[in-house]
C-alpha cells in the first residue's frame, strides 16, 4: 500500500542532500561528470537542465515531508530520472565505472528510498 507521507524522514533528506550535492558539483563539472555526460552524448548546451531537475527534485523531497503525496511524486521522479540515465548509458554503450557506480548507484539509492519510506 502506498502512503502519502514518508514513514522515515532521514532517507528522504539523505536523497535530497545527495541531489543538491550532485547539482552543486554540476555547476562546474569535474572530469568524471563531464566524461559521463559526453559519453552518453548529452548536449553541453542542455547540461544546465540537469542541475534544475536535481534541485527541483530535492525541493520536492523536502516539501514532501509535510505535504502529502509530494515526496512520493518526487521520489518516483528521481527513480525515473535515473532509469532514463541508465537507458542513455546503455544506448550509448557507455558502460564504464560511471555507469556501474554513479548511475546505477544513484538508481539503487533512489529505489531504496522509495521502498523504505513510501511503500509499506
């Protein structure tokens, strides 16, 4: 059964903090982020959109601690984002460390937060 407010608050905050950190790193992307985005052939002129998406998702996660349904929607959106990222990696055949550690690691964290906080 899906619930409208997270049972546990800390996994949601952890995911929000990781997304904010990821967005902050993406302001001046270090080599591993540049290599990843170039590797999946994501156009550089669109890189800013990923920062906005991550910050909006983090805000939704935090707001969702008090507003019913928002955390569920935000967490589901984060899972969808990383499923799309994984698909981009597979499509581009860019399957190095950034795929296995960063992309799938973030997907696993997002799914774990969804399952541990919103599904009973």
